[in-house]
C-alpha cells in the first residue's frame, strides 16, 4: 500500500469509482460520505452511489456516444460499470439497473476494499481540518454539494466560475435544419452575415408554437429547486404563460430582421447559435426548458425549419453545482488556485450518470500515474472518453455541462452519408481507443 494519502469527498458515482481505481492500484484512500449523518434534499438511502433520478444509464448501443463510453469504461475495468451490468433490468437497447441492488453492490465493493477507509461524516469546506493531512484531495460531492462546501469552492475558483443552476436549451444537429427556411443574419444586418441562424415564424406558426409550450408536459421540480430560476434564465414555457405575445417581445422578437423568402419582417424569430467551431450543432437561443424530452421534440419541431430537427441534447433546468472547468481547472482537473485539490464527476461540468463514472475513473487513473512518478496521456478526442475530457478543457463563452455525444468529437475528414455517420464515428472511436490502450498500457 502506498504511503500517499488521498482523500475523496463524496461517495457518489464519481467518488466511488475514483476510490476503487486508486485502491486497486495500491493507494491508501479515505472516502468521506456525509450520509446518513446528513442528507441532501434528493437523497434518501444510506447506501453509496445512490441514483436519485432515473434508473437508466441510457443507450447501450455502440453507435451512440453514451453506449460507446460505456464500452470504453468496461475495457478500463470500471467497477461501477461491472456493478451496473450485474444489476441490470430489462430496458430494450438501454442499460437500466435495479437502483437498490446497484447502490448496495457498490457499497459492498467499497466496504470490502482494504485500501479504502470509509468515513461517514460531512466535509464542510476545502479547508476542513479533516482534510489537513492529505497530499491530494478529490472533491466528488456531486451537483447537490452542500452550501458550505459550495461556498468554499466558490472562494477558490472565483464566484464567476461556479454555477448553481443549469438553464440549458436544446441543441440540434446542423444537417437536420431546413436551410430553405432558416437563414444567416444578425439583427439589422443583411442575410448571409452574422453569427446566428434564424428561423422566422408568421403569426399562425408562432401561435402554434406558443400553444405547444403551454400544452407540453413539464418535468416537475423538486421542492428545493422551485424558487431558484432567475429572470434571465426563466423556462421558455414559463415566459409563454405570461401572455401570448411575451416571447414575441422577448427572446423571439423579430425586430431588425427581414425574412428573405417574403422580404418582410417575421412575426417572431427563433435564433440558433453555433455550438461548436465547425457549426455542426446549434443551440436554440432562449429556449431553456422544463418540458419533457418528448414534449420538447414535438413543440420545437413546430418551428419552421426545425420540422425534422435531430436533437443532439434536450434542454433542462435543475439544481446543479458545477465549475467553469476550462477556466477553473487544469488538465488534471485540479483547481488552478489549489493544485492539490482535484474535482471529479458532475461538479466538473459533465452531465449524466455514466459521464460521472467516467470522470471519476479518469481522475483515479490519472492520479495513480502522477503519484507513481509518471503521467497518463488523455485518450484522443475521437474517442468517447477523450471527447468528454476535451469538453472540460475547451473554453466557451457559455460553458455548460454536457453529456457525451458524437457532436463533441472532430468532424469526419472524409465524406460520410448521414445514415452511416453514427456507425462511422463509433468505428473510428473503437480503433482510436484500442490504439490508445496499447500505447499507454492502461
């Protein structure tokens, strides 16, 4: 057992995976978990790695970003993926688990690992005396980190780089937008110029879209989330409920635009902002929402130009503490201001169960290599894990958490038919990951 002393704060998905990876490589790990001493508003079980929302870890197909990263995690010896596979329940092409059995299985693995000391106590801050004697600290407190720990983290990264609530708008694939309807342009500019795509609506189309927002099924907020939405990031359906013309005078205002098809000003305009440099994905500006995924698909496809929209990511609004990773963290996911403290899981800016496991695993592997006197190169950005880590390292004007998806990967350098594109991405990723495994010896 190594004399290196490592503390991990938070025994959720990322924390447990990180602890198990380090302990299996001979490092002494102390894992702090505040349950059952203290529960967040969303947690109810004393077991570790509790799944508080869905029991689904999403698609298991390799021709999807999340299916691909699951396979990469399996090949890296992920303890939590093994637990998920062992407790799976029928869910078609998705991997879903029995939540209680999964959590219990992870708890048993952690408690049985001789290299892990599990301490059931809350850590209140980065300067908590309980952390004083550790050479490295990993904060894996999750999106519901306590107020005191979040405040301490905010002081370390700067308040401007810590966010407490997600206001995420949907993202659609560029090749699914009808460019005979949508047009490039800036307000008061000429078509063909500007940084935004614009989907113009006449009055009838706007009213249909507005009614869809009102009628669409909403995701119910938990009690501790209800009052936390600020005026600048209100759900689009909440704005719609204030009046029929609220959106047309707000985020969908058409002032300064001319529809090239009619030569007239539209009744309303939905703007789309490029999400990446090569403009293969577009964010629906001002459309952060609490509609269910099905309702989002139905409603936003009523917008002219988006009738066949392929949603790379759906929108959401919920409590989620995370940092502006590209600015606040080093490539080792350590705080720039306190380099012995690393972050793992959703607090870094990844979104989702599997992504949290992946982040925890990576921090465990990376720390193991570093503390052994070596280093570990990141997987290529053409792999699922590499693409997710690259997201955390890429500065963005509006940095937001992200699931793993093919849109995070480099575009094909050859011509690929649209229907074959997902499989092409998967094949390229599998080859790149195999080469990386062989080169690094992980």
